[in-house]
C-alpha cells in the first residue's frame, strides 16, 4: 500500500459505528480490492486480539458483544465483524480531484467541530503536509505537496 493521505475519525454518520477511516492510497500491485480485503482482515484480527487480551479495557465485554452481534447479523461472517463489509472507493483521475479529496479528509475534523485547524487533528495526514511525521509516515507523489 502506498499511503498518500489519511484521516481517522469518530463516526458522524451512524451511532453504531465507532470510527470512520479515510485513506488515499494506491495498490503497488494494482489490486486495490485485495489490498483492502487483506488490510481489513489483518487489522480486525489484531484489534480484536488487543481488546480480548487487555485486562484494563473497561468496555471489553460490551465491545466484544457489539462485534459478535454484527457478525451474527451477517450471513458471511462466522464469528465477529469489526469492519463494515462495504467500502466506498472513489477512483481518482486527476490532480484536481485528488487535492479535493485530500482537502475533504483533512477538513473532516474541522467540520465535526473537533479542531479549528486541520493539522491539529492528531490522526490525520494534515500534519504530514506540515512536515510532521510523528504519528504515521506517508508516501509522497510529485503533486501532493
């Protein structure tokens, strides 16, 4: 995965969702669907393990119940479901569209009232565009700043 921009947000659309993830990426092997599938599989496994093995997680039973309930509602899931099954991928075809999507991602925390400046949101690549790579390093392209 070549990651160019990101923003991790509390959900503002559906109360049952705990987070929303926005990524601008490219699949180096030209298989974005496979990349998303593998990303979701790996991260859900690791996050579920972290919840299950954390004795200090006060919401452990509630979180596990939510994920089991989501899995039970889904006929293709055998145990628990962490990620939604659908994605909302958008194919980006020009520099103008890419910059528009990056601005949308970076402005989400402002629009939600969490911060006044995009780079103040800790879980966003807006910081990277200000040369702050302390949380997560991103890839660069010739036109992304």
